[in-house]
C-alpha cells in the first residue's frame, strides 16, 4: 500500500509540473516559466539602450533597470533573479525601454514579428491594438542622446548556479546585501516592490 501511495504521488507531481509549465499565461505571482538556466547567463549591452540581452539563449531574455525581463508566449514577465520566480507584466505596464528593444535582439521572435524592421522596436500598437496605443502614447518617441545609463549587472548572482540557486525567501536578503542599486524607472520600481517576498521570510534569512 505504501508503494502504491508513492506511485500516485509521483504521477500527481508529474501532472502538476506539466500543467505549471503550460500555464504561463495565468497572472499568478512567482510563477515558473519552464526556464531553467544552469548558470548565470552572458548578458550583452544593446548598443545605445540601457538594456542588456542574452545572445546565447534561445529565449527573449533581457535585463533592464535592475530586473530581468522575458517575452514568452506574447506575455512579458519580470524577476529580480535570473531564474525567477517570475511575475506576469500586463502590456500596459511594460517599461518603455523594454518596449523599445529592437526586433533583432529577440532571440526567439514570435511569428507576428515577421517582416518588421530589425533595427526598430516591435510594432506593439499594431499588435496590441488602439486601446493599448492610446494608453501608451509616445512610447516609441525618445531622445537617443538622453538615454539613461544602464543599471549595473547583478554579477553576484554568478555565485548561485542551478544547484545552489536560492529559495524565494532567501533572494531578497541576498539582493539587498550584494546589489545596492535601486530602480529609477517608476514602472520597474512598482514591479520590484510587488515581487518582494514576505518580510517574515527576509527576517528569518537575516538571522541565519
């Protein structure tokens, strides 16, 4: 009977994992996208932009203003750590410099990008419609000579490959200890505050 119970639990766990990987469009904080990097990725500056991209990954993986950004399945996700957990970001709240990343830096461009100029940003207004375009009016207009400097990369996360990747309750204390940068973009600050784990977890980590 005990072995039967173990087998049932394993089958349930497998089914749950499969559902979790397929449910990336659900707005649940701290979700898994099925992205599991063995080590901290190589990040390269997008010329003229305060943004980095990951040229060796097969995902649309970026870093801007202290957070990582992934475009997957027509959804944007953000995280303060390179392997998540990730939070869904609605199109209305994606930072403008993330929206402005040129098409050529998307390592896995979706089909609707086909035919769009590689050195221009995706045509988000055309894709997401007039209501979005009206809400985010002017997103594609900016002075390239006045672009902000990029945030420093959180290279301390190289110390945490997949086998040593910290649990959610450990991430915020490590972030605060090793990376003192504070987001300057209003939207990024909101995402960062929302993604913080409960204070109770941070307090437990600080006592260890």
